C-alpha cells in the first residue's frame, strides 16, 4: 500500500483478533516512528513494544480509554525525554507509527498519554527512567472490525489565504 492510500484509509481500530504480528513487521513500523520529524533533530523518543498478554492487560486496565489494548497484538508505548518540544516530536513519531501500521495492513489506535493521570504509572510499569514523559499508547494488531469513514469533507476544513 502506498503512503497516500495508508493516510487516507487509516482509522482508529478498537477491536482486534489477537493474532500475533511478526517481530519484523513491528520493527519496520517502529523504524518509521524513529524517522519522524523532530525539532532541532533532538529525537527525544524511546519506544517500548509490549506483546506479552499479561502486560497488555495491565496497561489496558490502567488506561481509561484503552481497554481494547488487552486484545491487540502489541502496544507501543511512546515516551520522550522532557525537552522543549517533546510533545510535538512524540506526536510526530506516534502518527508515523499509526500510518506505518496501516501500510502493513494492520489496525491501530492512539490512546492519550501526556497529561493523563495514569502517565506516571505506565512509565514505571515499562521501566522507563525518570525524565521521560508518556506521549501515547498505540494499540496495533489485526483488526476485528473496519470502522466507518467519519471525517469532515475537505471543503469543510480547507481555507485559502484567510480563514
């Protein structure tokens, strides 16, 4: 699947088959996150890939809107060193991961991390050192559903020259 198709067909998937995803595919997806745009080329990110079912369940239990993580093949925990643009950089990496998962024919869903009350608990659960901020929890797996396209039309969001 080419990049444009992956971008235009990506949806937030919240139901997974539980079928595993190969380590090779996961590494390729994370590599796409690693190559994201970053302010001043700081690259503050670290990625923890969780595939063990007990830990997926534990993360799902803590993340208030991420219960479906328990059924995903993997959860990518995106963390960033606390730098001036950590949130922007980590968000760029997260988006790259979501699109790369789609390009591999997988489903994914972003679960918020930064500023959530469970952020510190998740950081500790995955063993990240102090000074790192949780940006996102990204569920990845084989979709058990195909969510409908529900986006505003281009004509409703595009403005030329002025709002």
